[in-house]
């Protein structure tokens, strides 16, 4: 039992850094926990506060610490539950309690609230008509104009009257004094969706969709809360299923959170929800100001909305009666936070749902290995939609072997089949998307003649070539264990001299297309052309309006939008994501290829897909071409089992940041040694069979230096997550003792990328 509690007295962003320590009286010991609201003496008043942390350490004169007076009420307000969630996040992902609190609690509004002024009619219909006659006879044209407009519409915005109707504010005041109109001032929450009317909703679910809905609803009504994995091919109608489930929990007086990756949070998607649920829906996105976001949280807390749609952070919307959390495209890496606490929205959603008696639905055409693994173990409940709505066929997919293209003298980025199909689509006036599945810095080294890729002999991931200058230039490095070796002059397998770093860019492809198809309209979408969200939407809608024939882009183009006229999708080089030095590489490639293929043939015309690659026999390519998730999963999980990567095991990345290269590496080395000493028992070290705990590294991080801060990383793998939490606690304590301003250690549990 902890002796003390750290307590915050005011839930506002600014004050989160200030907690006060209080002693826990014995009588309350078993009831005081993180998130509990308590009464405390403060000055000579008695006020309320929230327990944010329990501790045995008091860095303060213990004789002066006062006691908690009591516990507030029995009902647990939403703040308490979010604080408890923050406590769980801190424990499971590392960082400080303040960092966790700042993640889950809404940022308080600082600016004055926007007020909306409107004018409405103060007379009844007959009186108003009489008054209008009076104004007209007196030639009070401005007054007549306003009154006439109000008779038609009851209420008008101040700006409309002074602007469009050209009626001055003095005229309005005079009419107000005469008792003809009333001026209203209302606090106006910034509603990002605008006021659009809900349309009549008439879609009927097909039998497979209905079966999924029934399964969840049956559990829900019986009081059973679970996490469901809805695996449904692209276009199988998952979004309609979500909406039906949401309608059900709302009818039970509950609220729903819908997480969608930001990139897929397009106007089209939002409008589907809006059409069905009207202004009971709101959205969050990263482009909103802190004030706008806070407004949405306030609307949720006040019960003005039932549904929030947004990226990762929408998970912390303070609904009082949360019934359902939906995570669409649950395999997306954007659900993992890039800053401390590095939480995963999926796990955190499952935890929040458990705390608040809600269900979770995870949806994807290509579930993450983690989720499918858990579904296989019965942790999640698997539900499936195996066909596209209205039995629209999935596109036909062919694979082009770029090695044989090279062998027969074609050195272009476009293989012969893709070029021929493009030509054909241009002739028919149909559209095509060309997709460059580049991820991060693809620095792998491969042979263009035989497709061989150089891998780390210890970790079975591709080695990365170092660019730039410095002693490592021209060498290849493993970002898990630090192994390095020189780039070979010829391919170690076939002896070809076509071996080297693999590069391709969207701009280059645009040039090639313009040269080869001079008449075609080409749009390009990448980080250069889409700095702003508007740029992104603009390009997508220009393409949707058929202002161009071909859209080239990175993975940005595979999400969110439906393009019914697209009948050809080309993946230019599947290898770009296949050989990133990361154990997720095959999984990401399979997902990207499958999602890209799902873009073709969404309209009435059937679609075709061409995947170009130097490794047509790779299982990620083969199964993506056949749209065979189970086939892919079966092979990938064996690899993860063999090498002990998640989801079969758990993995903790320990990142060390330092101003000095040498001392940074020394620190990483020392921490790793300490983990080894305390957690790997000597008798287990050399034992055969499964090693309970395994250490990799330390090594310089993928980006070894940013802003003159050197970065090192080591990894610990262990089947038991709790053991990794213990290691984190030990290292956090260690770093606290060191108290160094030049060094920092951060943790990433089950990292989504190589550090
Ligand atoms: P997913 O989310 O699985 O990709 P969507 O829910 O977006 O699938 O559905 C794909 C398309 O099919 C959408 O245009 C949607 O409006 C339509 N659709 C979905 N369910 C039905 C249905 N039961 N009847 C008719 N159209 C449907
Ligand atoms: Zn070769
Ligand atoms: Zn290695």
C-alpha cells in the first residue's frame, strides 16, 4: 500500500504540471487509487482533487504533509476514468504521469468563446403582416425588407441582415425597441462539419452485413462486452455495419467513438456519417486549433453529440456513457503515438472500453498480425465479410517480373504489360492510379538481375545502406543489432554487377509518363504536392472529377476516396516496402498491395491490377495478388514465431538520446548490460529451446543523429509483456538517479518501425 498520493486540484492543461502530495489515511487506503476524486485540505479550505499517482516517496518534509479528508461521492466522473486510463498508459508505455495526463485530458480553451448573434421575430404571424403593411405605407424600406425576410424565415444571422439585406444595426435596435424583433446572443461552439441537413436514410444491409450486426447486437443487449475483429474485403460494406451498430448503441442512450486514420478522414467519409446522424456527429482532426478541439470535447461532455470521428486522439473524447469504440483500418501504423507516452490506440481503446463497459470493433481488409493472432487465440471475436457489396468482383491481378524485363532489354520504370494497359485505358477514357509504395528511407541493397536482397545474418531483416558522408558511407548496417558490412561489388548469388541501392521517386515517374504518353493528363500526389490538407483534397477531387487520366502517388492515394472510373491500378515496385529493414516489412507490403488493388473496379467497370517486382515469388506479393489474407498470415506468423518477433513475442525498444556520441553509446551499453544482469539468469542464457528474454543491440538508430543529439537503441524481446514493463521501471529509476540533462531514455513497446 502506498503511503502518499499525488493530487491535482484543477483539471486544466496549464496546471497539470502542479500536483500536491497528501498522506493516505489508513481508513481510506484500499479506496484511494489513480483517478479517484477526493476531498483535501487546501489552505484553510476543503476542496476537491483527483489522485493522479500513488507513491511511497515524498521529496518534501513529511511532517508537513496533510491527510486526504475523504472520497467524493460514489459515481465516478469522466475525468476520473480518463485519469485512471492515463495511469494505465503510463504504466504500460512509460513516460511521466504528466505526459500521460496531457494526452488524455482536453486542453482548456483560453480564447473567449465565439458568440453568435441572431435576430428573430417578436410578433406572431398576423401582427407581423400588419406591421409590414405599416412599414410599406411609410416607405420604411429597410424595416420592411428585414420584416419580410423574418416572416419567411423566423430567425436570421446578424451578419446576413447587416450584409446581404443591407439593414443597419441602428435600424435593428429601433425595431427591437419597438418590440417587433428580438436580438439573441448565443454561445456558439465551433462545429467543424457545418450545418447540413440529414438526408432520408434508406439503405438495407445485405444478409452478411446483417449477420455481423446481429452478432454484436446480441452480445451487447445481453450485457456482454467484447473486442470484435471485423475482417472484410475492401468495399464489403464495413462502414455501413459501423453505422448500424452506432445507431443501436445510441438508441440505448450511449455514445460512440470512431477512429479513422487522418489520411482517410476525407469529406466523402465524414459526409456518410453526417447524412445518417446529422449534427449529432462531430469530427476532430490535427488541423483544428486547440480551441476547436476543446469545443468538440465540451460538446461531447455536455451530451450535445453522440458520435465523434477522428484520428488517434479522438479516443479520449470525454463521453459520459461510452458504449462503442470503432477503429477502422485497425492495421494502420498511425494508431501508434509517435511521442511519449507511445501508446497504441488499439490496446488503449480495449482498456478504456473495459473501464467504461463499452465494446470495441476493429475493422480492416488486412488485419494487423497482432489482431488476427488474438482473434485466433479467442482474445478477440472474429467476424467476416467475404464479398464485395452487390457481388462486385475483386479485380484481376497480375505480377510483372522486373528481372525478366531487364533481361529482355526493358530498363524503363514501366513494365511492358503496365504500359500496354495504360495505353488501353487512355484510349477508352478510363482512369488509372500508379502507386509507389515507398516507406521511410528505403535504403536496401538489391540485385536487379536476380532480385537478391542483402540481409542481416543475425536478425533476418534487410540491411540499410548509409547515404551521405562519414565513415559508414558505402557500408550496410542492421538497425536492430548494429551489424555492418561493406556493399559487395557484385551480387553474391548471381555475380551480376547490377547491385546497389534501390531508388525511385514520384517525380521521376511523372517525367517518364509525360514522355511516353504525351496526351495524358497526369496528377501527382506526394509530400511535395500536399503540404496542406486542402492540397490533398484538391488533388483527390480533381481526379474524382476526371480532370486527369492518371494519378501517381505514394500510399496516400489508396485511402478514403472512391473513384468509380478507375479500372487500372499499377504498383511500380513492390520491393520498395518489401525490403525496409524492419520485421514488419512483409506485413506492410501485403497490406499496401491489397489496399492498392482494392482501389480498382469500385464502380460498374471491372478492374485490373499490375504489381511490378524483382521478387515475384515473395509470399507477400503472391498472396496479395491472390487477395489471400489467410495464406499470407500463415507464412508470416511462422516467420515471427521462428525469430521471436511480435505478436508471438513482445518487444521493447529502449532509445538513448545523448549530446555526446561516445557517452551515449556507453550509456546504452551499460543499460543493456544491466538488463542482461538483472533479468537474464545465467542458467537460462545458453539453454536450448525458447529463450525467455533476448537482447539485441545496442546500435545507432536508423537516423543516428538529429539536431546534434545522438540516438542509440537496443531491443529486448520477451513473451511476457509484464517483464518488459519491469525492465522499463528499472531503467526509469536508473535514469532518475543519474539526473543528467544531457541524456534521455525513452521507451517504445512493440514498436511499429525500426528506431
Ligand atoms: P468498406 O467500408 O468495407 O470499404 P463501404 O461501407 O464503404 O465498404 O461500402 C462500399 C460501398 O457499398 C459504399 O458506396 C456503400 O454505400 C455501398 N453499400 C454498402 N452496403 C450496402 C448495402 N447493403 N446496399 C447497397 N449499397 C451498400
Ligand atoms: Zn543477383
Ligand atoms: Zn541484425
